[in-house]
C-alpha cells in the first residue's frame, strides 16, 4: 500500500478495527490482506465499499456481528456460527472474507450441510467468485476455460432429469415419466383381477402372456426399459456418484427395476413356465415390489416432496408419537386382558385371552378405527375402552402441532424453489 497512514482502520458495519500495515499484509482473511497490494483508490474500492483517505479508513457494508465471530477465528483459530443467525447468511459472510466451510468446526459443518441439503441451496462457482470479489478468479477462469462446454452440458442434462421445472425439455421428460408410471401401475393392478387370471388358466396361455409377443409383456418391457434408461442417464450426469447411490429415491428406483430382471433371468435359466415360477413366494414378492414405482411420482409433485421432507425433519416427533402409543398399548392391553378374561377364566371373553391379542383391540381403539371384530362385554372393560379411545385421541393430537408447522415450512421452501426455477425457465424462454 503506497498511500495513507501507517495505521489502517477497518469499519465493518459500524464497528471499527485498527491494524498496522504489517498486520494487514499478512492478515489471515484474504480480502483484508488484498488491501496491502492496492496501489490506488480505484483498486481499494474494488475490495471495500468506501474509503476515507484522511483517516485511512476502509468501509465494509457487511454484518458486524458475523465479522466479530470471524475475528475470533483469526485470534483463536476456532470458527462457529453466530447464535440466532441463519447458517447460510453466515456462510455468505465467510465467503466474502475469503473463508471456506472447511474452516468451520465439525459440528457447524454438519449444521451447514443439513441446512443446504434441506433448502436445496448450492453455491455455484460463479456465486463464489462474485462474493470473493475475484479472489480466486484467475484460477477458476483458467480451469473453466478448458471444461466450460462439457460442464455446461452436464449441468444442463442434470437439471433436465433432476429438476422438472428447470426447462421445457425437463417438463416434457417429467410428463413422459409420469405417464409410464401410471401405465405400469394400471397393468400391475389389472394383472390381479379375476377376469385377467381366468384368461391365463392354461400353461400355454400363461407362457404366451409372459412372452414379449403378448401386449402386456411388451408394455411391461417398454416401461422397464424407460425407467432403466432414465436411471442410468441420471447416474451418468450426477455430480457425486456416491451421493446419488445413497439417495432414498434412487434406491427405490433400483428396488422397482431389479425384480423384473431377476424374473427374466430365472425364467431363462430354469426354462420353467412362469405359472410354476410365480407359485414361489420370492418371485411373487419381487413382482409386487413394482408398486414402488408410485414413489417415483415424488420427483414431479410438490406435495409428495413436501411429505417426504416433513417426515425427515419430524422424525423425532414421529418417534415420540410411537413411544406414546407403545406405552399406552402396554398399559391398556394388560388391563383389558385382566378385566375381560383374567378375573373369570371359565366364562371370560376369549377374544382377550392374551395380552398380545388385547394389543390389537387397543390399537384399533386408540386410532378410533373400531373394526368390531372384538369388543369388551363387561362393564369395567367398557369403561376401560372409553378411556382407551379418549387417551388415543389426546396422544395422537399432541405432536400434530409440530408436524403441521414443519409441513408448512417445508411446503413454502419447496414452493419458493419451484417458483425460482419457473422464473428461470420463463427468462430462458423469452431470451
């Protein structure tokens, strides 16, 4: 720095810090250390928001409390989030001053990862360059110059398959995928109808049905082919292959596709007709696993995505609800067995002969289903049944408030993300 006084004043959001030029030169925050290399006010204003030559004061219009925590990291080497401050906002401040998520303590890194995963927020390299003010611009520019075309193509393909509202092609692809899911589900349901089964009574007709020459076999093969191709392409264009394999929806896709190939392989190896093979419990279970295709609709419908994200965030409340029900079930089933059968073994109610049998009555009573297959006949048992029903209503209502607020929050977040993608699509279409 070839101008100003020997003492530099940093004014961050109204909070002032005084440092010597030598300290500024080797300052751990890269944005601050860049001030030492500035040879003119023009270069200084590229680093900070304003500059006062008389007082040699540099103004930064940033969050003062966040910078205070960053200064604690400079002094003590430990960086944690500011209490009551959004993790993403603090991360934005970190990027501005030249820090990365790796500088955070491990517990804070996990909080940041969870926050970014929940809100589907990803800071692109372009955003990072913008916030850092060109701190690593030359390096990234050289790297992007070589791989820009390939990266843009892969990113476009990834968004087409992963974000249905990102482009017109993505919307068409999502619509086709939904049609295939619906067709496959209709065929699966139709195959269980009595009329459908009666048409396959003979072995020859059974062989014909399962062959690719039959319309149902052709439709099933086409659907499986589409789902397989879609899964392979999404895997090829994904950013992180390991993360792709660990995602629940991708695991469900694999569970829905695999049974078909297992059935075809066993048919080819054994040479037996499909009627004998389907008599096996394993193959019948594998065939019914195609019902998982319905969950594929979660990729294209905001409501199902909201439900999944809500269950993920409210797993503690769900566990608490299950504990409530389990405790109440143990208490009421033991009392019901005692009042209905245990006190009079000769003429007691045989439906309540054991505590496990009474558990079934408790669960259908607490959930107010009441199938009527078993019910108390003694007066004490009926009083206990009334208490069981009232207790179930109260216990089931306790966590509902937490789950409801989480559902609304998840819905608003996903709706905002969908609206942002729609605006991006509109801008792309107009351009």
